[in-house]
C-alpha cells in the first residue's frame, strides 16, 4: 500500500465534514480521498494512480464532480477553526503550468497567462496571523495582485493588513483604511512618497504567508499546475488548505 496522509483521528473529523458538505458517502470513501491526495502530493498523472486506491477514472470523476459542486471549497471552509485575525497577510505566488494543462486553452477562463517564465497561473492567498490559510483566488500569471487582494479582504475581520511591495498603492491603502483596516505595506524602492503609517516591526510577521506557500508546495500538483480547468485547480488548492487545517486540528 502506498504511503497514506490521513490518520484515523483525522479521518473521523474529515468524514463528518464531508457528510455535512454534501459529499456522497459510500464504502471505500477513505481510499478514494487518499488516492486523490496521493495524486496531488506526487503530481503524477491520474492514470498512474496505484491500483490499491481503486479505479483511477472513478477517483478522478469524483474529484471532478465534487469540484463542480463546490464541495472541496465547502470542506475547506468547514475545517477552518478559530483563525487568529489579529493580522491578515496576503501574497501571491506564480505557478508554472505544465504543457498538458495549457493544451486546454489560455486566458481568464482558465487562469493561465503568459509571463517571463512562460505559461503561468498566479495564486493569491490570504492567511491569518499564524500563516493558516483562509481564502485564495487564481488568475493569469501576469495579473496584478491588488484586485485579488481587494476581493480577499472584502469580508476580512482583521484590523491590520500585511502586504509586500507588489501591493504598494495609495488607492489600495485608502480602500483598506475606509474599511477600518490598518495597512502595513512598504513602498517601492524607487518611490519618493512618504509612508508614515508603516510599522517595520509589524511587517516582520508577513513571512507567515511565504511559509504557507512553502508548505503548500510540498504538494507537487500545486507547485506545478497540471489541471486544465481553473475550477479543478482552485478545488485542488482548497483541498490542500483543508489538509493543512486538518493537521492543525489533530496533531
């Protein structure tokens, strides 16, 4: 049997969350989930899924169907437990798109775009003060991060926002302040503007979102995008985030 990711105590929690989220409960469901996670962890083609997990086509169809029904997102949201919203950090990472994924087309509908590194997708992530994932969005690789950051922060409960120089914008700072959120964003090195509200000590905590990306990229199907559809890649990200929370709930 290939290496598994979910312990008995973690499965007990995940099974209940899946049931509440509308997943179809049946025999060998745990093996199905382990098969999906094995594929995401290794980045292997679905056809190379070890036979111990069951039919690869059946397992992919479940992943795809639950993606279409938004179940992976519901599972992730249900697993979020008492996040620390003293600070919220937002950052983006560029994911290289495998040639098999880009064969499905490019553009906004697929979140695949052309950048210096070739065909890429940009993942923008919001996390809490401890670097635990709260929400994500995906765009074409060359997309500006500010519009995504606004969407992610629209319903935020935090009082302080941490972002890097890529989010340096007076308009964005004003947008945050109008919502009662204190921006902590450094100005670009070539800027001549003042940045009186910037707190260097608070900014040192922004590394947690970079640590989160490093943790997520241990799953190779996140570190390189193999999914042709935007919907399935977003579902994959939500599943990885759900696993991170599941590990926090049961050490």
